[in-house]
C-alpha cells in the first residue's frame, strides 16, 4: 500500500456511526481544519441532522456531508469508526470491502455493562485487534481517541487529555498523528496494534476515577517529554 | 481478613528483590516517611549493601534492615515485589506461605525482550493476576508503581508521574494509596486487579515514547480531576 502517497492526499475523512457526540466532536475539529467530512449513519436522516448541528458551530462555510455508512466508507480517504462495541463487528463486516487499502481509525471501547470500570477485552485482545481480524491485512487499523471527553471537542477550548495512537505500521500512525494535530490535540505514538488493550482499557480506569472522585472528564497527559510533542 | 486493623498497624514494609533501583527508591521514600523498611534479597550481602546505600541518603537515623527474601516476607506488614518478570513466579512460590493474610504490592512488568515496547501479557492476563493465581485468595494482591522512573525516587524532588493502583478490594487499594501519599507521590484508585493489564502495559508504551521522542523518563498524569487527589 502506498501509504506515503496518502499522506499528501488525505482530503476526506469519513466518520462511521458519526451521529453521536464522539463523531460530531471529531467532525467539528476536522471541518475547522479544512478537511472534507462525511458523517455516516445507518439513517441518512440522522446523519443529515448531525451535519446541520456541526455546521451550526461555524460562521464560515465548511465541508460536512451526510451519507449512509457504506457510501461514507467508500468516499473517505481515512475512515473513523465511532460505534458502541455492540455494533462493532456488524459494522466492520458491512464495510469491509470499502475499507481495503485505507486506514481505519477505531475509537471503540469494548465496555461490558454494567461493569464498565472493569477492563474486559474481547478474545482478539482488544476491539482494534478484533477490527484487524475482521478486515484482514489489507486495511491499516489504528487505535486512537478512546480517552478524551467528547463534549469538550465541540468547543474551541484546549483539551486536557493527550491521545495515544497505536496501530498497524508507523506510517499509518504518523498519518493519524497528523490528523490529531490538525484537530488541535496532542498525540503520541504508542506503538503496535497489540498495545490497544492499554488505550482501550484506560477508558475503564478513567470512568472509575470519574465516579470515585466525583469528576466528569478525567484524562491523561504524558509527562517527562519536555517539548517533544512539538517536534 | 481484618484489613481495617491493618491500616492502623502498618509499620514494616518489606521490599522483596529490593536491591535494584526500584527497591532502593521506594525504600528511601518510605524510610523518609518513618516506616521500618526491610530490603529483601537472595543474597544477604547484596541486601546489606542496599541498606548502606539507602541509609547514606539520610542525615538522621532511619529504620532500614537487610534480610533474605523469605525472612523479609515474614517480617513485613505489607510486601512489595520488585523483581524482573523472569523471577516473578519462582519468587512468589518461595514466599507464598509468608504472604498469607497480607497485602502484596506487585511492581512487576512482564516485558518480553527484545520487544519491550510491545504489550505482551502472560496467560493470567497480567503479572499481578498471575501473582494472585500463585498466591491464592488469602493474599490481597495490589498492582502499582510500574510507570515511575525510579532514579527520581532517590531524590527529594517531586515525581512528575502519577501512580495507578488496582487490586483485590477497595480496602487494600486504600492502604496502598496511603503508602503512596506517604512516599510523596500521587496515586489513583484504578479499580479491580483485572485492570492491571493497562497499568503494566502502559510501561511498554512509555518505553516506546522514551525511545521515539528521545527522553528518559516519560510518565503520565491524570487530568481533569481538579484537586480531587487531595481529598
């Protein structure tokens, strides 16, 4: 796969299951950065409503469009998946052919209600590894964005939570790190896809901290790196 | 187990495999806080040398003693385990009877050289869960301290890395959080023992960040909690 070529040509970001707060928050950030955004949904009506909402945050024209998930997957240069874990496998199987040769950024956290503060991974090891198994080696699966509070994305404010990025190949991780920077966020290369268990599982720990310490959006920052993230 | 009683009576902290930088760093911090510390080793000579080194950081009298690991395990109210993963199982089996009814704080990270930046957990799910399997239900296993840079413990400086604590029972976690505070560190209750995969695995991610970004001691801080940790 010509990943190097893609770096220069990413223009369209498709967000599957993008009508939730995660999808709208990311759509807002990347539309602000000038990307063409496609919000995908099972319902074109819901996708259109999300588009109207995201556009409503802007005074200027931005490129945000609504499509059904499969069409969105076909249209995107990079595909973001923001669905509940219960819809993870079915969604991926339905867009498997459209995703071949592309980067799939999996935002899914495999929470198992009601014990959402307990780390419980699927047999593949993590949701992102499950995605890789379903999609095959022709798709570059990257894991990111699980730990941020999405409400905060829909503001112009800085987000007090870094983003750990792991996935299939350094080139794919670099592309996603570029998108993270474009969204006004700080990201870190967290290594191979096997490391996604840490990133996904951290969400359960943060939910537990929120509950125990009476806060709404605990997060993490990487320390001891000086200005390294600005390189 | 009368965990409540223990909270009031923890006086002696035994650090098994305590002659490395992790053990000496923790010994220094807790000796400074007034606890009686026992540094355990397979070699009484090495343990004694570590005691001399730790005492050398103080101008005042502190309680730091050397013992063989088994004697240390018997003497401690709380037991800290700081050994390489390759020695983890053998060490735990050798002190299993001494640990019954106590808290074992497992600091072990199951790194698999040479791919130490790749999260690779043992069949039990994590080193701490393996410890629980080996020791049985009569020992309260708590996982903590894997992510800090130990060189920094041997100074009076603040450590720019929070400590996530997970383990068997909230009462045991609370005791360890008290010890963390006594060591001048900030700790967070990270839930049940199953969550240790995140805490242990985070070490691989931080090693990877150190390598990629050319720093020596990256760490993490929990954000979005305001002054919650001071409660």
